[in-house]
């Protein structure tokens, strides 16, 4: 389960600089969160790590080896995409043990036996709260929150080397979200997959991850434990970003 090193990454789209000289080290087996406002480059960063796009400058290393030229399948990275189809197969049902289905797909591809398939699927569906009655449905027959859970399940049913999650719980209601978050933590402890978790929700990042990067247009402003970021924000941007969350929590209480 590799450690990920990002060295001076730059990615432009025409005149937009989406990633501007970003460097970071994500440790082996770490659950690392990236939090920042919309359009700061979070999705672009994940796509660079997954190999879906190439940096204009800089290097990406897994366990000290430059992977810039490796195509996505060779990187053994799985990414759960933000929104829309979440990379689910629209024509396949959620789960069928003996057929190609969204949850059995990665396992059948690797020729896993029936017993192993149902053992692994049972584990992730239980953890993620994917009810059996959803198994015969196709993605088009699921709510957004259900789709997101199935997408996370599909990504981890056969643990990848690196897991990239792009706002994977954004469509869940707060209680389901809190539960799914706990399960992701638990699964991460069990599997030890190096995980990068992207969210625009500071509270979610703080509750989930051991270390959090606060991102602002194209680079990390601070990387640290939630405690470090709360107690000693690196600069004005970080303290304002943290402050805006604290304000919204306070305001919610005033309105009660
Ligand atoms: N394929 C693309 N073509 C042009 N601009 C893009 C593309 N992808 C992202 N961008 C731009 O790069 C910036 C970062 O986008 P993104 O990584 O999606 O941000 P986030 O995920 O943090 O909301 C935005 O200004 C966005 O408009
Ligand atoms: Mg995004």
C-alpha cells in the first residue's frame, strides 16, 4: 500500500491554473483528507494521482517510483467520482452473486470464487448500509445517496492499493453520512489502503482523517492534524476558512 509523493505539480486548463506547484507527502496506509472551497482544484488533484490527466510540470511518485508515465490501470488506484454516474455500470444490477453486477464485477474479473465474492460483498454492504432489497436494482433505480454508497462499495470490495474518494458522501443526509463516515474509517483501519478523501466540508475532514490538507486555488495552505490546524492555523486563509465553519456551527445554535 504505497506512500504517495507529489512534487511541484502544475496543471493548467487553458488559462486556468488548476494546480499550481503543489507538493505533499501522503504516508503509506494513511487516511488523508483534502478540504477546500469549490474550484480550488481538489478533483483535478485526484485525477492527476489516478493518471486520468497528466501534470504539465512536476512528479507523482508511489513508493519512491515516478508514475507520471503509467496509465491508470497500471497504477492500481481506484477513484470514486463526484456526482452523476459515479463510475457505476448503468446496465448492471447492484449485486448478483452469480452474474456480472456492480459489486461482484471487480471480484469476478479476478476470478474469485462464489464464496469469496459473497463474503466480501456481505462485509461492504453491511458496513455501508446497502440493504439487500437494493441488490436487484440498476443504478438508475437508486437515490443519489444509495448510488454513492454502492460506488464506494464497488471501489473497496476488492481493496485497491490507493483509494481516491471525491466527495463520496455529499448526497447523504447528515445521520447516514455520519454513519457512512464511521464505516469508512473502520474499513480503512481494516484494509490499510492509502486513502485520499476529498470534501468541501471541514467538519467531515476533521472527523474522518488523521491529517488534513487545507487547499486554496491550486495548492495546500496547511497540512496537519485537525488539532494543529485548529490551534495554529498557518495563515489568514486557513484561519478564515476554519472560522467560517465555527461561525456556521455557532449560528445554528443561536437559531434554535
Ligand atoms: N477539464 C477542464 N477544463 C477546463 N477547466 C477545468 C477542467 N477541469 C477543471 N477545470 C478548472 O480547474 C479549476 C479546479 O477545478 P476542480 O479540480 O474541479 O475543483 P474542485 O474539485 O475543488 O471543485 C476550476 O477553475 C475548474 O473550472
Ligand atoms: Mg470537485
